[in-house]
C-alpha cells in the first residue's frame, strides 16, 4: 500500500508540472559552434520543377554573406524556406545549434530572430515612418499587449536611434507611401533593425537605386554586420564587390561555388553560367 | 486616461459624440415634457424611427471596424445583428407569460400552435434579463469566433472571405425559416408586451429605449476609437495594407483578426438587441444577404475607416430611405440608386472623405 502511494508520489507532487502544461518556450539561440544557419540537403519542387536541389549552405555568426545567381537559381525560394513561407520536401534547416526552422511558422521564426527584407520595398504606406518602426519593434506582440501598448522612453530612444541610422529623421512624421524608393528601402532596413534579429535576410536591396543611394546602403549593411549576421541576395556586381566578404553562387537550386569575390570571378564554372553571360 | 487621449485627437468624432449626447437628452425630453401639438413636441413615431437609425449606426460602426480598419469585407454582419435581436426577442417572448393568444403561461404562442409540449432546452434562462443580455453578446461572439477561427487560420482572404460570410448569413436565414428550429419560423418573434416590467406601448419606455440606443452608440464609438488609436489599431491597418509583411514582423495576424471580428460581432449583436424592442418584431429576413450588403453600402456612403463616416452614412441613407418612400412611393428606389451613384462618382471617399477634402482645400488657401 505504502509502496503504491510512494510510487504515485511524483505524479501528485505539488511541484510537478506536466509536460503538456508547460508553455512552449522557443529555446534561446545556441551559437556554440559560431554558425548561425545550417541548410542541409534541402530540395523543393513546384509542379515537378526543382526550385532547390540538394542545397547545403552555412552562415557564420556575424558574417556578411552575398548570394548571387541567375534568375530562377532559387534565391528567393531559399529565403522563403528560411522564413517559414515554404516547407521543403526534404532536408533540414537549423537556426544555431538548437532551433529547427522547419517546425516553426512565420511569426515564430520572426520571434526566434530572423528578419527579412523583401525585394520590393514593402513598408506600410498609410503609416508614418515613425509608426512603421514602432510596429516593427521587438517586444510582446500578443493582442492584449498590443491593445494597451505605450511607448516607453527607452523604446522612443530606440526608434530615434534607428531613424538616425537610416537617415530619415526629418521624414519621421511623413507617411511612408510618400518616401522615395531608396528611402523606403532604408526604412525597411530600419524596420529589420527594430526587430533586433540575429540573422537578417535582404533581397536585392539596391535594385533601382542611384549610385549615391547604393553607397549609403553599403554603409548601412556594413553597420549591420557584426552584431547581426547578414545575408544579401543581389544582382549588382559593383555593389557586391563593395560589400562582400564571402560570396555564394547559386545555380539551378544548388551551390555552384563559394569564396571571396576574386575567387568567384576567376572560377571557370561561374564564368560559364553567370558572369560570362 | 488613454481613452480620453484617443478621443482628443478625433475632432470630428468629438463633435459627433456631443451631438449624440444632446440627442440622447433632448429628443426624449421633448417627447415627454411637451404635450402633443406643442411646437417643441417630438412625436413618438419620429423618436422610435430615430432610435432605429441609431441601432443601424452602431451596426455600421461594427462593419467599419472590420472593413475599414482590417480590410475584411464582411457581407454577413446581419447575422450577428440578427442573433443579438433574437436573443432579445426570446427574452421579450418569455415576458409575455400567459397574456398570449393561447394563454399558455410557459410556452410562447407559436409553440402552442405547433403542438409542442415543453420549452426547448435553449429557451431556458431567457426569462432572466441578465441572462438574455449575456446571450445578446455571447451568441454573436461565439458564431464570429468559430467562423473566424476556421476562416482566418486557413488564411481565407478577400473575395472568398466575403462570399463565405455571405453564405454564413444565408445558412442562418434558411435555418431560422424552419419551424423545427424553435424560433418561430417564418413569422419570427413578435407581439411583445413589456421589457423589465415597463410596457412597450408606453411612450416613456420608448424614450428609455431611444436613450439606451444613443448611449450604446456613444460607448460603441468610444471603444472602437480606442482600439483604432491603439497600437493594435495600427497593426490592423497594417494587416489591411500588407498582411504577409505583418506576419514577418512577428504578429499573429489571425489572432488580431479574430479579436476584432469577434468584438465587432458583439457590437452588431447589441445593435440588434436594441433594435428589436423598438420595431416590435424579429424575423428571419434580418439574416437575408441583402440586408448585410446594405450595411456595407451605408459605410461606403459615409466613408470607410473613419468610424464617424459609418455613423453618418447609416443615418443619411436610412433617413433618405424613409423620406423617399414617403415622398415618392413609386420612385424611391431610383432616388436611393441615384444617391449611391452620385456618392461613388463624386465622393469616392464617402461623405466624410468629401468633407475633410473640403477642409484641407480651405487650409491650403
């Protein structure tokens, strides 16, 4: 009798919290090995077309990586997989040592610390620059918390800081729809910063920019790297040369070559499929 | 405190709230204090008519919250209005007691007529006012929550969502037409006698109901304004403009939609509950898709995403409707049609949009 009771004890113990009652806390990011993103053996096909074919890619913590490749090489699909928009048919995607990206959906991945900037600048055009940054700010994004949210002075400072960095202090109260193309791109990078992500994915940041704007963008991205890991997808070779430390070339859904800009430019395979063309 | 702050920025809203407050006091007073025939007397008919418009205005407000601010074009808000109305109607039916045609102390007339022996389970509790009021809010909220849960989780948006909201209210229309449902079928619920012990035939009761409608509209407006001025309101408009972008920022879009949609359904339910004792009947036609589409027209005429526009639109269109049916009984539909066409052509932002544009022009000079 006593033995039965004893054996029941752990079940009825007052400090026992059953597994299913524990709130699901995403594990904090583990960067022991210095690698922030692992994509291994990933394949996706859409209606028989292999958009990504056995892709292996590793991004180091604090790195600024450029990814190039011809149209249809799978660059955007790769970003879709990392941010949870597309689920791959096979393969694994890990954020740090311990976060399995394939098990999370978009808001969870955003909360875990991956931010994304789209090809087309997608800012909220009916909100002011300031409000855009406010919406993007990291913090509790639950419904009730949002309903009663008030900006603390610390948060106001953070927004002011971001406005300085992206150079839009004077445009703070202007509706984002009225900004120029380049300013929208910077605003979106600022929004990424407010999310305080560990890994930033940026899709074609300088498309349609003037040379001055490009220089300014390169400067911004350099400021980002170090504290954040940055992955940039870009077509503009001059721009890549101005920022890249390491370049990955994608072709037909897998990695064709990887290395610094000089290596890549002298790589015979790359010249054939991309640079030479 | 933050509620007052959110109102302070809304100048037009302040003017409107003041007018509504004055209406809530003056109209019942004029009706009660001055005798018939006096210059300042307002007839009970006019007052009840205005009370009805106020309920419509609250309904339009609830549609503007989901359509104007969240981008969900609901063509089924009449369903929530109807459910709130039915919950109130059930309470009023139970108040009749043995004064019905058949004199049955327990069963409403239509049940006696159908040879039912006992009260269906879902009619229990409606003899208590508090329970009925709870149901006025809970029934629409439950429907909105369950509907929204499935629709928003599976990311149905745009036209498809509008169509299924339409299907939802149509399904309810068909269901409530059936006698077996236990809500009076085709005839609905009517022949109400009194509310909280006050006779519904009494002018003072009608004045009270008018006041309650005005107060409900005022409170509804303030709560909607509070939501739209909050950060959640900005998240909502962001969802309206760039839904997937909001998701990548880490907001749970479907939770926000579910919250606003359910809240809006509650407002519509309250509007329905205040509407029923003033018109004296609730029947399944309230669920007809046409009614729900009309609400959207009120909001469009008044101006989307302003809140006060929805109120103004509901009042203007319904007044025009009442006026035209009396003045041109043969041609009133043409008049109403002309109103819609003119507004779409010359005031694409609705009445409120036209007025703000006018003010901006003046400022620019």
